[in-house]
């Protein structure tokens, strides 16, 4: 038997034992067909409210790479202070929603730089060469570009699921080169918008995030002093994680918020007029999503019970263990129409693809499930459909709904 990850606390069963999502039974959401991603608008709004209470003076940006589903983006436009995008395609999705936008990510093409400069959004520069190209594009267009510098700091996020700082990386400009680059941008007539310092993701340790934010603010102050100019904005990155696996504990958000408030009270004088922002994706939307897939076959092979579903890793790559896991562990999974029942049998849930990688839950203790039953995979609101190989084997795409 292999343990399952923890099901987010907001989910419960109705009187008949069926999983409720947004107040309705899961099979209601699956009535028009499976597989389907169901996103709960109220859960997302509650996360935003919780952030606002813990970080009252910090701007909240949504990193849309976590989930770019159009109705969800329209909802987020009324909840957050800005969008962070990582491609021209993402820019197209939010360009008309009326919020400030910043554009990060390595490898921006000249056409993407042009689109961003024309739209008047902030470009987080990832290299000195990218800065040169952005300035050249802006000069050709006759526009004043809004440029920030993404910093590769001399530290990373401890315990991060994915480190993006403190090492050689494609992300950002090495910290010792940043002051000279900023001065160059200002001298060239660019509208310098500040610094972006993102050092890692998927952290559950409050202490690690507190240390990171403290170091980030000290570091931003040092860069500003070397430049001799106050940055209008310092984007502190994000990195807030959610529990996926057995043993994971939720992030103590309020402790992080209180510590950041203390840090900002003592921040360097040159940062007193700086606006601070945090960009979040997974923490805002991850737990609000459930992937529903129906069992189409049940078989026993050499004593092991397999439940074969109409979904798979082509929709939920992360649950299969093929999206950054070093050792595969089970996501939170349940039999949706037997959510109130106790575990009875060890079962392995697989998808419909012709590969042994298509494994959604391995040797998990669950209520006995049969053909026609509905499987729910939780924490599917971030890096689900958009981060999966949806073209693999030309299987149908999953529906998405926001409730």
C-alpha cells in the first residue's frame, strides 16, 4: 500500500456519500462527459481574501502559467492587482482585462518584445542581451519601454520544489551585474520599473519563505543603493506551495505575512517609496481544481487490481509523477461517488494511454470501485491541462468548467 496525498480541507460528502464540489455532487459536473476539470470560484476567492488579510500592503499578482483558462482569468481580473505572463500567447489572454501586466521568462522573441512595448507592459529582462534587444526594438518603434530587471540572487529558496536562484541559471541577470544594467537602462531613456527576484517555487516552510523575503529585501536595497535610485516596484516572487503528498503540511501563511510586515518596517531607506508585490499561481488556484475521470475497465493482473479510466497523464501529467518529481508519490485521489465510504481495497488507477507512465494512483487504499465510478484527483487547479501533453496519442481533450 502507498499513501495518498491529503485532500484539501474544503471538500466533503453529501448525505449519500458523494463528493461535493462547489455545493453540487461531482457526478453532476461530470454529466456532460469526462474527463473534466472543475474549478471552484469560491475557493479561489477565499484564498485571495486570506492573502489580503495576511499581506495587507502587498500587491497580489496572478501568474497565469498556473492556469490560463479564460473564464478563470476573467474572475481573477476582479480579485488581483496584476497579471504575470511568460509568453505573447499569455499576454493575448489577459491584455484586454484591464490590469497591469508584467512579462517574464527567458528567450523572449523580438516580436514578443515589440508586442509588450506597444502594449505598455513591464518587461522583466532576463539577460543583458535581452535588454539590448528591447532597447533596440523600442528605439525603432519610437516608444519608451517599461523595463524591470529580473535578478538572479546569490541565494535560493530552501526546500524549494524548483530552485530558480543562487546558481547558474537561464533566469535573470546575475546580481553583481544588475546595477550597471539598470544604470544603462536609465541612461538610455527607458522607464525603469524596478526589480523582479524570484528564487524558487512550491515551498511549504514558513521559515524558508521568511528568510528568503528578508534576504530579498536587503538585496534589493543594496542594488538600489548601488544604482542610486529607488526602484518603483520590487516583485518578491512567490514560491508559496500547497500540500500534494502524504506528510505535506499546509504553509503557515499568516506567520509569513507577519514576518514580512516586520521586515518591511525595517527596510532600507532607499526602498521606503517602493511598491512591493508577490506573484502567486499554484497557491491561489491549485487546491480549487478537481480532475474527474470515469472508470472504463477493472482488471486483476497477477494479483494487482487496476482501475482503467478515460483520462490520464495527457491531462494530468503532474499526478502521474512526470512533472518534476524525483520519486513518484501519489496525489490526493478519491472515488468521487463513494467519497463518504471507508477504504476497502488496494487499487492502482491508470489512464487510457499506451504507456506504463500513465499512472494516476499506485497501490492506493480506496473504497472498492467498479466500472462507471468516478475518480477525483485533487490539487488539479494548477499545472493540469495546460502543463500536460494533450496531443499525446490524439486522445480527446478534457473539458474545463468554472463553477
